[in-house]
C-alpha cells in the first residue's frame, strides 16, 4: 500500500518529520479556529467601530457612555493618557495616534517592553498579553487574524486540490490509458490551458466574478490541474503495457475498473507529491489575487488580504509592520514545511519527478 | 529536418485554435454581453446604453423592425411614441461572433481601450519598459544560478552543496508579494539606496530599475538553483564525463567545457519557454515600482475592467508561449537529431 510506504519513508527522515509535525499543528489550529474554539471572530460585523477621537477626556467620557465592553488596548492607553502618564512615549512609538479626524488606534507587539521602559507595567500586563502580536489599524487582534488566515489557507489548499486533482486524474488517465485519438484530444486540451499564462487565465476568469471565496476557490482549482494531468498521463502511458494490466484485461475487467482499481493506486504517489506542491501554490495565488484586487472580499481575514492591506500600512509614519511580518512568517513556515515534506516524499517515491 | 519543422508547426495550429476558443469562452460565453456592458459602462449603464453598447460591439444587430424604426427616428418621420426596445435587437449567432473574434485576434486588431487609444499601440509602447527590466533581470539570474549550480555540482554531496539546496528551499518559501513590500520599504523608502518608484527612458532608467531587477533575481534564484543543479548533476553522471576524466582533464575543464555545454540543450528549452513571461514583465514588480510596462498596463486594465486590453494581453501571452515552444522544439531538433524521429 502506498500510504504505509509513505509513512515508512517519512519516519526515517527527521527533517520531514519535523515539517510534518508543523503541518499537523497548523491543521489542528486551523480546525480549532474553524469550530470557533480558538481566535475570536474577526469578520466585518465584529470590527471595532471607528471612533472619531477628540479630546482624550471627552473621548473617555463617550467610551464610558457607550459601554465599549470589549477589552481593547486603546482603553488603557486613553486611561494612561488622560492621567498624563504616557503621552510622550505613546506618541514617540506611534502606538497611539490621537488626532482629530480619521486616525484610530493600534499597537505593536512590543508594547509590554516599551511600557516596562517607562515603568508602567502592572496595569497593562494582562492587556498586552491578550495581543501577543499587537493589534492592527482597526484594533483587531493580529494573532486572531493570522489564525483565521491559517484556516483560510487550509481551506484554499484543500478545496482547490479537491477540484483540480479529480480533473487532472480523470483527463490524464483517459489520455494515457486509451491513447490514440482520445490522447490527442487530451493533449490538445491541456496544451491549450498551458499556453495561456496561468496568472492571466486567473485574472481573465475572476475579473468579472463576484469577490466570493467560492469563486476564488473554483477559479484556482480549474486553472491549476495541467501539471498533474501531464504527469498522470505519462505515468498511465507506462503502466498500461505492464503485465498486471494485461492480466487484468485478459480477465475481462472493464476499462473503468482497470483505470481506477488497478493503475490508479500505482500512480497515486504522484498525486500525493503534487498535493504538497500545489497546496502552497494555491495559497500564494490567493495572496496574488488579493493584492491585484480581484481576490476575496477584504472583510475575509485571509493572508492575502493582510498582505495587501500592508501596502498602505507600511507607508504610514510610523509604519505598521507587524501584521505583514506575522503573515509572512506564517506563510514562510507553512511553505517551508510543505516543500520539505514534498521533497522528502519525492526523493523516496519517485526521484525522476524532480524539477 | 524540414519535415520535422513542418510537423511541429502543424502541431501548433490546433493549440492556437484552442487558445482562441478558450479566450472566446472566457470573454464571451462565461460572461454574458449584458454583464460585460454593465461592467464596462459602470455608472452610465441603463437599458438604453447597454443596448447601444451591444450593437456597437457587434453582440447584437437590429431586427428588420428595429432597423425600420431607427431609420424613422433618424429621419424624423417616426410617429410619436416610437421607441427602440430590447425586442428590436437580436443577438448575433455564436459561430459568427467566434469567427469575427478569431479573425480580429489573428490580424492583431484588438480594438480600442478605455481611453480610445488603439490597444495594439498601447501594448507596443509597454513592451519597451518591460523588456528593459526583464531581459537584464532574467540574464543576470540565469548566469548567477548556472554558476552556483556548477559550484554545487563541483562540491556535490558536501556541506556546501547541501547549504545551497537549503538556501534554495528557503528562497522558494518566501512569499513574493510580501518580500517586494519589505524590500521596497527598507531599501528604497527607509534607507534610500534606491528610488522608490518611477521610470526614465534611456540608460538613466536603470537607476529606477535596479531594485526591481535585484528583487527579481532574488525571487527567481531559489527555483533557478534547484533546476540548474539537478540539470548539472544529471549530466555529471553521463559516460562522456567519465571519459573526459579518464583522459586526465581537470575538474574545472570537465565542468565548464563538457558538462555546461551539454546542459545547454535543456537550458535553451527553458529559456525559450520563459520568453512569454519576459513579455509580461513581472506584473507585481511593475506595479510596485511604477514601471509603465505591460504588467502595469495589464493590472490597470483589470482595475478599469478594460476588456479589449485584457483580451489582447491574454491572447498575445498565449501566442508567444506557443511560438516559443515551437522554437524550442525546432531548436531541440537541430541540436539533438534523435528528437526528429518518433
């Protein structure tokens, strides 16, 4: 069985095991977020109201009146400010910007350290640890956003694979198994798809669609099956002449049965290896699409949205660098883990596949 | 050889047809004319303008009744209350649309863009900045990665080799959008080693292009090292290498005179296939650094829902890909006679 084989190979490779552990932890975190156990909801409705900030004292009064019960670092800062404790440091570090107009509050992950420098620790210790990665410009917990991004990343990686892999396997196996005119058609179809540069194809499809996650998933799915299809076809080509296939055929088994029950299990390692590569690819594509402005709606907390929002955040003075850094680190770790596992599997299962 | 070339050319024709069919489906079938009209007209969209748009773009024609009515209205002989409704126009048959669409593309007639400039001229203008950035970037990254790959091959199996493999995996794991943001922020905006964005004609343009080129090289290095290293390692186990060593040639001579030359064959294929991507420039780099190339034009077209420009870019990209593949196949046939048969 390929699965047992896969496990045996992976267990011997320490780096791959570490990576696999990382992926598993990420998957568990994503699942916890999905079922609402971890990370509070960060969708649009829960976004903190933008508050026009006037004089600190007046603002404090209004906050008390409106009973903003959600724990929010801003409250504490306002408290400090109105008591004349931290104005200088706060302005200096750009943790809070009190201006008349449209600015609102955010704080970087280092808030605790900076507070310690000023000897005001007791009050904010609990608050600061509630936001280990700080808050973004909307006052949302960056760690929560990134965890939601993790959940979306798994959804993107898995769902697009569920769309693309069946397309690739069915088309590729038909071409490779039957050969002749069927194969010509299959090759024609995938050559056509491969000819249009992938990003352009994505763009052309998405420009005129709603910005829903479902559309993004479908479009990424239907534009990323070509590589796998090509590999599956080539592998079926080799396998259809093997003895076990001839034996199955001489026993009078149907084509469908031979393709799916006999040959497919023998080429399934390609699917497994491809999955590790395309998972990361799909997540990166989402980032690209979000940046270009044809991805999902900005209210969804995908990493793509975090990164594309960072363009404006970085340009601010002082710049808000921590959401972008967080998303980049998360993406980096996940990509690295997947490519190490993928490489390890590929080296062991099919060294010829290396590119 | 000629026969082989002709066979390859004939093989490219159905693919080109497929590309036209695919883009036609994208732009005409999946998106209904009404949806396109609303998207393109934006605020000005109402039943009247949508109808006119459909007629103007050739999606619909007037029925005989409609034709009579328009003539009457134009000449002022219409009875009061005569208005054109949706019943006076009918959609043009799909095959006709497709034929017209295909002919337009093949004759490079892409229509006019949102600002009423000919699309083909806009794209031609965008090609220069794109190539100016991408050609040096591509060459630089290829030279560096090939050199590093040879270096890895020379020290294969040692810690140095392994370090480069790890480096390649690391580089590949960085997200390009985020990396560009960081580089632009630190190298250009904060530390001012480079201008933040802009473009200039002539050689002085490279003051602006230096950072994008640098980032391109950094981003493509991971994939490049991996690809070229495996290429070199595949060659190094060939018989001719053993023969060369047996002759007593030094490791450097073997690598540079023998291995590199033989590795050129797959490399040329890779280069040929990369041409369409050079044409596109880098969508991201061009927008980040304000380079008025094709990538920037494409993104602008996306944001403005500029249909004609997008269609042209998609088609030209695909056309170049097909042509590049064709060239690669033919070059392959010239270099390696075994390919011609079979």
